[in-house]
């Protein structure tokens, strides 16, 4: 059996999965919506790259929406659209780490689907 090493300073409990997707981040304080590129996601949070550094600070409460498209044809509706809330736990330049503060909910794009 493979042994998993955890560093003493490591706080993550969940495996991170690299995902190519967009994430919409909206501070609850109303400072505007930011679109970012998702780097990876886990059951406990996500890491994203913002288009440029901004005023997000550690502890900031945000609403988050993750949209995963079909990479082969972006004309189709999103494959997965998840919404939830989180808190900024780290900002370094344009890199953002976010911890989910509740369960994510799935929003299916029924309005864009064709029914036969």
C-alpha cells in the first residue's frame, strides 16, 4: 500500500484535483465580481488565479460559482455549474486560495437544453 506523507505544516485534508474551469468570485461586501481561472479543487476549497492582483484579503467572505465547460465544444451549455460560499484563506499576488464554508449546490442549465 502506498504511504501518503503529510508535512507538519500541511493543513489540507482532502486531495486536490487539477481542473481547467472558470470560477466567478463575488465578495459579499459588494466590491464587484471577479472571473478567475481554476487551478485545482478539493472537497474543502479551491485555488484559482485572478487576472490581476486585487484587494481581496484573508478572511473575506465570498460567493463562488464554478463553471466547467466541454473543452471540445464551448458552444454547448456548461457540463457542471456549482455554487456556494467560501472564505479567502490566502492571497499571494494574483493567486487565491479559498476554503468552502458550506456545501456546494449544483445548478443544471435546463434553460439551455433541448428536449426531444
